[in-house]
């Protein structure tokens, strides 16, 4: 996840999602992920306090700043490069299962009152962003919770 001043995703020359200040969340779904992982991820993203307060300390959340989230599905996050020079994606969830959990993350964030934009699941996308800080945070529901 990256804190951004702006971000957008374009598919076939058409912008499918764009935000100003907020988070660009690149979401990879693993074969062993379930609904609990999706809702936990959404809750962590919604509550994460990585925007600066008046004292310059990372102490504010998306809700505190009026920020938005741009969610982009990205199975390549699950690429394993420990062997050889070509990544293996055997731990990445396939099509329908991954899309269902990705959409659950978006729905959970929206239900929490956040503005959520998305890319197009499974499409070839061009992602543009201005990383603010830069601040990039790895959230792994199997390790961080």
C-alpha cells in the first residue's frame, strides 16, 4: 500500500479509477486467503494512521484526512522468485476466487464510509501515482494480524 497525493488506473485508454490524496492499495490474493483475510485487510487499511498530524507525526487515518482508496488487483505480488529467474505464481488465487475476495475488500471499505475506486480485475492496467513521502507499507494478513 502506498500513500499518494494522487493515483489513477487506466484500462484500454480509459481511466477506470482515480483518486487524490489517499492510498493506492495493490492487492494480491493467495490461494489460502478467505473472507476473514479480505475483511481484516479492509479494516486495517481503513484504520491505518500514516498521514501526518499538525506535529508531523504519522497519526491520522483516511477518515481523519478525507482520503480515498484506489484498489488495484495484482497477482504478481504473489510471485515467488526463490528458485530460478522466472517467478512462480502457484500461490496466487485464481480468477473467480480472487475476484470475489478483491470485491469484498472494496465493499467493506465502502461500507465503512470511504471513497473507493478500482481498476478492472484481471485487465492489463496502467497505474500512475505520486507516492507521498514516499510511504509504502506491506500488509500481509498472514503475518501482520
